[in-house]
C-alpha cells in the first residue's frame, strides 16, 4: 500500500507540475490584457493634451466601446470621467452629466477611492459653476477627507485649492487665503509648475477682489512664469485655455495699474488665444475678455461684434456669465446713446448678479447702474444702487484690512521667501559640490600630470645619459680607429718581424682564427642590417680593405679571406679586423645587442693579443 501511495503522489505531483505552465500562461495573458487596458486610459489622457477635443472624443469613445466593462470596471469608470472632461470642454453638458451619473451608479465607485475622489471633485466643480456654493463645498470637503486618508500630497494640494476657491466665491477671503497657502506650499514642494501656476493665478484673483492690485499683479506674473516653464517642457494644448484667462487678468490688472504698454500686449495675447481654436467655456471666457479689452480701449465697433456673438449665450443656462454679458451690452448701448436698452441690460445684469456671491462683480454692476440712472434723470434709483455699492465696498474694505488676511498674507510671503532661500541654499550647495568635484578633478589631473612629467623627465634623463654614454663609446672607438689607422709604421714593423721571425704555435691557433672569422662575419652581418648596404660599401667607406674589379664587378678579395677559416692568411692582419669593428661601432646606429656582440669580439681579440705579447716578451 505504501508503494501505491508513493506512486499516486508522484503522479499527482507530475500532473500539478504539468498544469503550472498553463496557469502561468493564463496569468501572463491577463497581465498583458490589464496592461493594454491601462495603456488605453493613458493614451486617452495623452491624446487630450495633444489634439483637439473633438479628436480626443473620437479616440477615447472608441477605447471605451472596445473595453470589457464587466472585467475592468475601474478602468471603465476612469475613462468615463475622462470623457466627462472632454464633453465639458466641448460644451455638451448633457453628455457630461450622463458620464457622471453612470460612474456614480457603477460598481467601481464603491470599490475604488481614486474613482470616488475624481468623481467628487468633478461633481463639486459642476455645482460651483452653477453657483450652488454650499453643495460644492460639501462635495469638496468629502474629497478632501479622502485625500487626507490616502495621505496623497498631490490630492491634498488640489483639495486645498478647491476649498479655497469655494471660500473665495463665498467671500470668505481669510479662509480662502489660508487654503491657498497650504495648497501652494505643497505644489511648490512637489515642483509641479502647472498646478503651482493655477494656485498663483487664484491668489492674484483674490487680491484683485480685495483691491490689492500690486499684489495681484505680482501673483499673476508669477503664475505666468510657471505656465511658461511648464509649456517649455510639456506639450499640452489645454494650457492655452488656462493661459488665455491669465492673459485677460494681466491685461485688466495692467490697465488698473496704468501700465498700458503691457496691457495692450496681453490684450493681443487674449485675442490670439481666442483665435487659437478655443472651445466651450474657454471660448466664452475669451470672448468676454476680448469684449472687455475693446470697451476699455474705446473700440466699440469690434466690441459690438463680440457682444453680438456673446448674445447667443444669453439663452443658455449652462454657464454663469449672464450678468457679465448684460453688463458689457449695457456699456455698448450707453456708448450708442440708447439709454433705454442700456438700462434694460443693466437691470438684467443686476438680476443675475443678485443670485451670485461675487461681490466684486456686483459692485461694478451697482456702481455702473447708479451712474446710468443718474445720467438719465432717475436720482432715486441712482441713490439706491449707490448705497448697495457702498455697503458692498465697506464690507470689502473690512475684509481688505482684516488682521487675519494680513497675517495669512504675511505667512504666504514668509513661506515663499523661506522656500526661495532654501532653494538658493540647495543650489549653492550643489554649486559648491560641483566646484569641489572640479577642484578634486583638477588636483587629480595635476597630480597625474606631475607624475607623468616626472616619468617623462626621468625617461629623458636616462635617455640622455645613455646617449652620452653611447657617444663616449663611439668617440672611444673613433679614437681607437684613428690610432690604429695612423700606426702604419708599427704595423709594417710587425709584419717584417712576423716574416723574419717564426710565429709561435699559440698565435695561429684554431680558436684565434675562428675568433677573427666570426668577428668579421658578425661585422658584415651587422653592417648590412644597419646600413642596408653590402661589404663593398663597408670596404669603400672604411678604407680598411682593398677593392678590385673582376669582370666588371667590384670585389673585396682581401676581406673575403677573413670570412672563412680555410682562406684566412697564414699571418692574418688582426688590426684590420679590430679597425673594422671600431669603424662599425663609431659609424652605425646599432642596437644594444649588436653593439654588445661587437664589443665582446673586440675584448676577446685584445685579450689574445695581450696574452701573446706577454708570452713573447
């Protein structure tokens, strides 16, 4: 039984092992599908930044259609929220609302906090746009709670900005500034130029409402710097819409601060942005900015053209700019001296303005209405709206000079200064580190250079010493050759003595004969190798050996006798052999081995001669 059990277990294990690759393959396929699905969402988001909203809608809708919603509900919900943004940009509020409703009723809404956070922010923004400020605040606060629970810095930064915007619409400027302060601190710490630019622009708007125009201008300019920095490294056509709003704000604030050259410059920027295929709410906002710019410049003909285009929006309830449009039309009607139409338009503007919390816009409308009624002989109505204007202005002044606002403003500036100082310190530390590295590199290079210089100098010194030694040897050989060449008398006497006196047996020993022959053979070999010539050239240049002509050819018969032992003369002229060695050593550029070989032959010959001389004496 134990044997059967063992066999069963082995079979079971083998079956399991056979199934593993199939399971792995299925998991891999699932992972690939999941990656492709996530990639479709990322491609949709990337497409929104690069192409027109209509093209983005076509691509993202196709991705949503081919997606298996039951299998990937979270990705589907995020795609729908992305489609919501596109529909909003195209001005299709019905389709946008439908996307939000479908996401709210989907399983992904209860399963995934990302979906919840995104949905809450988009729904709150919609309520804010429709002037339902308290409802918007409640939804933003729910999103803020999620951001705190998830401990996401970027979510917290966005939520602080959302809450600040809501408080700003509710005229709670101290709370708005406090939230903006927190949002800005996180965004700047993250180094996100796009999000930082948005909050800086909002700070500029809130200071404009508080009639702190210098501070407003500074924040608008800082916002523009961050937008430009962002666009220099990113391709995002949506930034055109954001920047068109900022250009309008800059044009207005420069006009207030009497910087008309800059005002005209940014006015043209707004017009360029308007002509750059803006759609939806961005287009409406740009139209309002363009009309305002023309009216401020007393250019009422183009302002009228823009106002006629804006009239198309008066019958629509999907925006909150009715009061602004009627206000602009009232100004144009006043210029056309149509008092009836001007009063009608300003009254409509006041009706819409009363439903909003924007006190600054109300102030402008009430003030203009007061002047309009007074100019048309209706002092009572003029006084009524003048009082309303004064009440709003007094409230604004209280908020403007509130200690809380001053403290928060000071905190914002202190934080920005400290952050700037910290960044400068980091930059200076980085520069110091780079300088230290550069110095270390220079020291290293200098050290290596000195070492190489020392080695080269030592090598050159050794080379020169060797050359000097070689020159000394060559000079010695030259002197020896000179002495040998000028010792003809001694050589002749020696020859006569050798002829009259019988030679000792040791003097013509076979070893000495072989030594002379080997020396001459090595001399010829070294000469030919060093000079690339032959023995005839050696004989001619040294003048040691005679040259004869035989059948038209140059011969060195006397030298050739010293290349074979059998042909060696009975009384060999050993001085010629020695002189030949000295000549080659003094005239040729020889290798160390060749020089050593010839020197060795010389030493051996001289030892034999010395010993023989001592023996004879």
